[in-house]
């Protein structure tokens, strides 16, 4: 069975992968809510975490468009939408790095601005390479590197007794499970397949990360 082509007909239109669209919308809705809640804290660290959630949410909603339309609107539309989705997720990766780097530096010297500029430049290069090659493997690899860095930072800060870090570390570990599910194509049903299960796991991981970020921000204005 090709799970990519499950569909429903709604008002005469074919909507592919309806459950995948729905689970993407769950992520997008939660991330929009998390963005607004975190942004109210009005600190640099809060801004970084809030934009992480905003970019993840936007990427999920853009992904819904690609899943729903497939090639019905033409190959150019589909490939452009997938590229934009991955480009936005790459921006989310930057904010994930920035938040971890800022938090790790609290109480110490200011984060090196040249490192941030270097990361931004590398992201721009990755976007160009991805656009030229049409392959998103580089983005996935760098996402894994940044998540691992953030995981290490929050394990260290958790061991130092900083409240909230344990939730973020746990959320990142849960997010790795979604990669496993997607890789082995673990599916419960044709209409609840590995993509949908991965999205639910991602949503749970984002809830953990949100809780940890809010605890950190409320305990220490950064």
C-alpha cells in the first residue's frame, strides 16, 4: 500500500493524506499558542524560544499544503512548497541553537556573536545547496546536530540543578523517537501511518520542550 496516496474527496476536491494534514495542523496550532505564550516573557531567551515554535508551526502548516495537494497543482508548486517547508524548518533549527547557546551562557560571558553570524551564513549556504540539489538530507543532518547540541546543553544544565532543562532534554529525546518511527515506517493503519504517528510524537516532544522553556523563563528572566 502506498500511504502517500490515501485521500478523501471534500466538496469535489481530492485531499491527499488527510490524517497527515490533521496532525500537521495539531502541531501548527500548538506552536502558534506556544509562540504567543512564550513571547509574553519579553526576554532575549524568550524571543528565541518563541520564534523556534513559530517556525516549527509554520513549517508544519506549509507541509499540510504539500501533503494535501501533491502534484495536483503542478510539480513546480509541489516542489516549491516542500522547499519552503524545509527552509522554514531550517530557520527553526537556528533558533533552537540560539536558545540553547544563550541559556548555556547565562551567568557567564555573553555568547560569541561571531558564532551566531557564522551559523546564519551556513544556513544561507545550506538553503542554496538544497535549492540547487533538490535534496533535503543536509537539512536533516544539521537538524540532528543542533538537536544533539541542545540535548547536551540541557542535560548539563539539568545536572547543575536548573529547573526546566530536564523537560527540554526529555522532549528532544522523544523527538528522536519520531525519526525512528518514520525510518522504519511503523504504521497502525492506512489512514494512520508512520507519518501521522511521527507527528503525534513530535507534538508530545514539543509540549515537553514548551513546558521546560516556560519553567526556565519564569524562574530566571534571561
